[in-house]
């Protein structure tokens, strides 16, 4: 069993490749960490159900940070409201108690803690995808606008987790994925792939029903495929929702799409 060493580099996992930058249906990795749609750790395709809450919080926090985190900062995030000394002691104890296979997923160095390089994290893949979609100048490959990619952008980050660090990360991911879904709908519409574009737009609407730009994405899809009736119906549906929820009308910018 590996031991914690405050000096040098002590990896709890085997050396491996850096997590890939692209979403793909079948990722070849011994270890995969999922934090989108819920927490799950899989080793060689086998999901490990018996992972303590403390270990889940440690892995989840490292995943959303996406970088090396100092021990002091990590202790402060995981044990708020206690002294630095107490939080540090709790972190050291938690690291020593890491069960298999979690201990192989964490690397400790002089700089702090990070996830092992051979651990593929779905959030990191989806963030990279989202940034490529939002960047209009970035080239895209087929997996970037393939159906599983839209699905990857449709999941919330660690739903049901209420730590401050988790809530902040979840909101940041929420905003990024909405922009990416709308960008995906726009690119798919331009490519004439209207059914897939509608799927992306509806995913954005499902995540934020009152978001006007998401409705605009779907209306543009309907207009691009020549269905003005569906576009008008979507606008009417959105108008009814706005009136019922906050008592306002759609903006002129949205209605002009149908002028």
C-alpha cells in the first residue's frame, strides 16, 4: 500500500496517459471518474459502488478544481468552519484512510494534491468540448457534434452536493454548457443537421426554460428546415411561460426572428 509522503512525489496510481481532450463513445482508460449527472468511479469498466462519502468529496473536489491544490486549500474547502490545524489533521487522516481503488486515483506532491494522470474525468472532457464549441474559430471533429457529445453537455455537475465549492463549480458548468449547447445547435443548423440541432437546443431549454437565447436557437432550427408553423408555436409556448412565471413578454429581438 502506498504511503503519504509530504516530500517528493508519491503517486497513489500507476503512471499513464493524460486524459484525452475529446469526447468519444469509447474511451480506453483503466480508471474513469464521473461527476456529471452524479458521482461514479470505474476501474477497467467496473463501477465501484462502495466508496466512502469522504473519499467521494476528496475526488469530487479535485475533479472540479482541475489542477494541483495545496493541502491547506484542500483542507479549507473540505472542512469549513474549523481551525486550519484541525482541517489539516482531518485531511491527513482522510488521505491515510483512502481505500482501494481511490488511493490510486490521487497523487500527492510537494505542491499539493491532484488527480492521477491516468484518471479520465468526464467533466474535463466535456469542458474541453464546450470551449471548442463556443470558440467559433476552433475546428471541430465529428465527435464534437455527435449525439453522445450533446448528451455530455446535458448533465448537471454533482447534483445534490451542497458544499460551497461544489455549488460554485456547478453554476460555472451550468453557464458554460448552456452556451455550448446553443453553439452546437447553431453549428448543426448550419450543417443542415436539423434533427440533431433541435436536440441540442431542446437540451439547453430543458436546463434553463426561461433562457431566451435557447428558445431562439430552437426557433432558428425550425425556420432553417422550413417549418414556420413550428417556429410560431415555439414562440407562443415561450410567451405563455414568460407571462405565467414573471409576467413579461419576449423581447423584440426574439420576435423579429419571425418577422
